[in-house]
C-alpha cells in the first residue's frame, strides 16, 4: 500500500500525498501537521486518530498521543531516552512510556 496517495484538505485546496513521502504526523492543537521527506509541512484540520485511519498501518505507528511515525524512516531509536530519530528530519520524537514495549515488539515482527 506504500505509495498510495492520501487526500488532505488544507484551506480551499485538496492536496494528494504519496504515503511513502510522509515521515511523520504531529498533532498541533486542532490540526495535524504532515511532515514530508522534502521537509515540507502540510497542516490540515484532522485529529491524529483520523489521520491514522488514512494511513497504512503496516508502515505507520502511533508512538505517542501526539505523534505517528513512518517506520520505514526510522534512523535510530534511543532506548535510554525512549526517543526516535527519523531520516529526513532533525526532530526527535518521544515514545510514550505505555507504548514502548508494544512498539519494540511491533518492530521485531514487521
């Protein structure tokens, strides 16, 4: 399913984005910000749960109540600080304490 496009509404536009171009999705107040490989950000009025429903669950994982990451973009996981560094981004994403064990198990099986 990677490569399939999703449709996002931003203001008066519909934007079509290939799922494999998405690095992460971040909750920001009442919006979601899609962070793309080319460092572009697309802000849309979706909840993080609604954004997760658009994405392929084989490639995306909700590691925190505010963050969904593309597991194919993982560069490094720091187990001591429970954070993830992704390719194409200088941001460091925290893994929620209650998600850490399930997330690491998910990575082993996929």
